[in-house]
């Protein structure tokens, strides 16, 4: 009987997570490593009927950590008291649970570019070992003009000031997202 060669590579002999580089904000020391950022807990609720309780979000965050997800976007804490509670629970529990490989996922709170959102996000994630704030503002010409009523220069100034504001609160891992930049 002739054996057909496999077109698939052999499975790795070492777990890929064992090769995870140390987490450094905005830098991956190993150019071969792909950092996984999961948005299930925030973006997953955008579908009709997909709302989750804080406990359900915590359960999912635990599973994401077990899967080896590097960065968990836990939610948008300013959107409701339940969302704040969920993000805070995830930060305190999952964000401090050291895995078998010594890794703890980064826990992200999402915030619009305003003081209140950023303060709320920081309050929700600050107890994690690796807290992060992801702040955003509309940057497409049509949104800047009609949604925000701001010029490109004003939006840029707001974005820079809000990143500085988050840093002054004590957050050292901040991500800026240009919302709808290409529309």
C-alpha cells in the first residue's frame, strides 16, 4: 500500500503558548509572534439578542484566558452599570490569574475620547496586572464635520489630550483607535 504524503505540516512539538514573548505595550520582541486581541466581550454584544450578563462575560473571559488570548477587550465600562461591573470583575479576576505558563492576559476597557469615559474605563481595569485603555474618536471627514462638528486639527488635539489624560490617571498601556477613519 502506498502512503500518500501529507500536505499539512507536522504539528508542533512544543505548545505555541510556551513561546509567548513577554508582554511589552506596543512592542512584540519576537517578529514571528502574532499577538491575539479578542473583542468578543465588547463587539460580540453588538448583535441583536446577544446581550450578556456580567457573570456570562466573566465566564467567557476565563475561557479566552485558557485559550491563551493575549489581550481581552472586556467591554465599554461607561455604557451601563452592568458593563462597568463586568469589566471590573474581569480585570480583578482574569486580569490577575497567572496561567500555567506564567502569563496573565491584558484586560482592556474601551472609552470614547472624553474624560468621563476614560476615567470610568480606568476605574474598571486598573486592578488588573496588565490594564489597558482603548480610546477612540470619529476621524472620517464626514463624521468629524457632521457627527462631531470639529475640524481635523480639533479632533487630533482631542485625541492627543485624551491619551495624555489616560496616562496621567496612571494607565501606561493606551491604544488610540481612529473610528471610521476610511469612510
